[in-house]
């Protein structure tokens, strides 16, 4: 009796596993090849950034004035500089790997800050309405009338450069887009029956906003976050390129290219390799964001 029960249980598990594997295969077949390729590119860059201390062949800040501006493949004292060296003889490969971690960290933290501020304000405006709605949405209009990069440059110039300051500046200049999306979605969700039922049951505003409304607007917010992630990477690189972002001796792709522009005719590799990495990362994020939008938007799926 027990053996038959065990056999039936094992056969049911095998059927469930085979069904899950078949469903996974069908989903993967529907994923475009371009999405798979950019996913691999994005994953490789992230893994290299995370494991940079173990992957980098040399100390990114170690200077070697005898090996200044050497081309890719240069060898000296048993060390091969696969991507060449910069103006101070530092290994460009190591600095690029460490710079990937800095750029990704700034982008992730900036997206977290801007999404927390923007989504909270958007839900508050859409739920309470009235004067609070007018105040928040007029502030959004004012912020969106000022170019984000100009506002970031002015703020960094006043506060001074630095990692945390850069995160706060980028996060606090890009929250209006989240606010508009969260506000529009909250207006739609607030009239649904289960929200009215929760309100009649005595649930407070905080519980309704963060336990009922937020999960139902997470999809559009996630789409905005993927688009903003690529923009944050570009803005960080731009500010660092202007000398207002990550400061030496720390490396980021923007600061590396800022140094390399002075030697573009003699040492093109200082600009080329970090620039190529920046292009691949932003391109992969944008493609993944477009695909995610198509998956989460029913209208896109129907088309």
C-alpha cells in the first residue's frame, strides 16, 4: 500500500516537473534572440563589476610612470596590460572593472532614492487629492520644466562632488517621472472595489497605500525604473566626465574618459574601451526595459 502511494506521489511529481519544464521552454522560445544576447551582456558586466577585486589583474590605483600611455597588450615586469595603461601608467583593464562597480552602484542607489520619493508622493497625491494633490503636482511641473542634467550640475557644483552626494543629487532630480506615473495609476486603482472594501473595513491610509495600491502599480513603476537606470548611468558618466562626479583616485567610466580625452590622438584606448563598455551596458538595459514593458503592458502584448 505504502509503495503504491509513494509511486503515485513520485509520478505526480515527475508530471508536475515535466509540465514546468515544458512551460519554461515555451516561454524561452518566445523570448527574442536580441533579449537573450543583451541579457548575457548585462549579466557579464554585472558579474565583472561585483567580482572586480578578484578578476582585476592589478591594483587600479597603482602608478607606473615608466609604463605611461602604453597600448593594449603591453607587457612589463611579468604583467600584461590587456587594455593598455593611462597617463599615470595604471592598468586600464583594472580601472575599467572597478569603474563598472562604481557606475552600477551609483545608478542602482539613485534609482532607489528617486523611486522611493516619487512613488510615495505620487500615491499621496492620488489618494488624498485636494490641496495636497495640487501642491505635489505643481512641484512636479516645476521640476520637470528644468533640464535634469542642468539641475544636477548646478546642485553638484554647490554641494561638491562625492559618491553619496552624487547619489542624492541624481535621485532627487529624477523623482518627478515616478510621481506622475504613480499618481495616474493611483487614481485608477483607488476606485476599485477591493480598495473601497478595505477603506470601509477601517484600514488606514498608510496600509491602503503600501499594502493594496503599491502592489497594483508596481508594474508601471518598474518599467519607469528600467528606463531611468540607463539614464542614471549616462548622467553619472557625464558628471564624472565634467569633473563633478567620482573624484580621483577612484575610477568610473566617465572619469576615465575625461582623462583620456587629453590623449585621444596618442592613446585612443583610454576613451575607447570604457566608452564601449558604457555603450553596451546602456544599450542592454534599454533593450531589456523595452522587452519588460511589452511583457507588463497588456496593450503591447495584444499588438
